[in-house]
């Protein structure tokens, strides 16, 4: 008796295209490209002010939206917001020194 013969596995063709990496999608679409640039600008501003944030305050702060009116910092709670509001003149001065002038808004992050 001969060993059983199996059919070679058939390749299944899917109609779903392979996923596009996020960076490629951001570059390919004009509106998404502008959004990506604004996100990076917001992160850059946070890197500029990070050395001026005391202790563990940095863990409670996230970069927020950047628009023509200014830049928002998203904070975890009201205590962090109050502390940041005291630091705003110093933080805005750091941004101005780095060539990134503008007003900073402090907002509570939505949960």
C-alpha cells in the first residue's frame, strides 16, 4: 500500500488589502499630513518645557492641540492644572527662547 497523497495547500486570496503603516498614511493624505505636523510640533513644545516641570509633574502632563490661538497642555487633575498655571510665565518664556512663541492653555484631560 502506498502512502496517502495529499494535495498541496492552496493559497487563499483575500480581497482585503494589506494594512498601510500609519506614517505612510499620514504622508499620503494632505489633511493627515498637516495633522501629523501639528502633532509633532505639539510634542516638540512639550520637550522644550519638560526640564522646567518639577518632579513627577511631567507624568501628569500630555501635549494637547496646537492651533492658531495657542497650545494646550492636557493634565490629569485640577491640582496639576493649578501648579501649571503658576508656572505658565516661565513655560511661555522657554517656548519664546526656543522660537516657539504662543499662549499656553491648561485643560483637564477627559477620561
